[in-house]
C-alpha cells in the first residue's frame, strides 16, 4: 500500500498530476478540490489510495486527510467506484458533502454527474451515522452551539451516550439537564450516569 507520495510536481491538470520522485513519474488522479490547493506548488505531498484491478493499477491522491477519509467512505458503498467518488469530491467540498449527508439532503449529491437517485440515497443512508460520529470525535459542531465552549467532559459524555445508542439531540438534552442539576464540577462518569437517569 502506498500511503503517500512526496516529490516534484512534473505535470498538473485539474483531474490528475504526475509527481516526479527520483526520476520516476507517478500519475495520480485528483479531485478539483486537491487541484486548487496544489496548483501553485512545485514540491507536493499527496496522501494516496491505490486501486488495483485486473487490468490496471490507479493511484488517487488527496491533499488533506479529511478528503481521503471521505473518499474511502464513499467507495465502501455498493455502486460507488473510485472515479465516481472522485467526481463527487470534485463537485462538492468535504464540508458540503458531509453537511448534505448529515442533513439527509441526497438531492445535492444527486446533482453530481453519474450519481443517480438510488446511489445518492444509499450514500446518505450508509454514511450518515459514521460521519456524525467522526464529527463528534473531532469536536466538530453541527451549528447548534452545544460543544462551542470546548468542554471536554461534555464532549466525551456526548460521545459515550451516542455510542450507547442515544440520538444526538436526546443525548445533548440529557447532558444539559444533568449539568443544570449538578453544576459544572462533575466527573465524566457521574455526568454519564446522571445523563442516563435523565431519560
């Protein structure tokens, strides 16, 4: 597995680049998003994914870890190949795509060339929970202000409740109620226990 390539940008195009590493040129397919980030660079490092088929070995490259992760999630879905995954990431940046998935908006994904209604619905259905979990782990918020104070205990308690099967909104409400009763000086274990009792 080739995890990344680091070398001189010998050729660049909005759909692929050739990276020269010690005199060997590696052709790497990229999204428009990655292209816009590396187009002015001479030396480049791309995280890569190697797709092996009977008749070809194709490298896909990403400037950022978040894009590569989303790409791997997309191609894990039946009916979404690497080229379709790249097309989706060229049409929507990672934030737009994640927001569309989390908010059940498959029509945005459906606008991408080559993505039909069923595939778009499958992407939303299969990736929604995974992306919500990832956003929580990264401490991202979905605009509700719940974690904006970067309260580590609150965040960890929320993650724990979601892992236990609570919907995010219910978990947030329970934690807020528990904190109102107990005050902010509470251990993580006690906060989780109090939140479980709030249901």
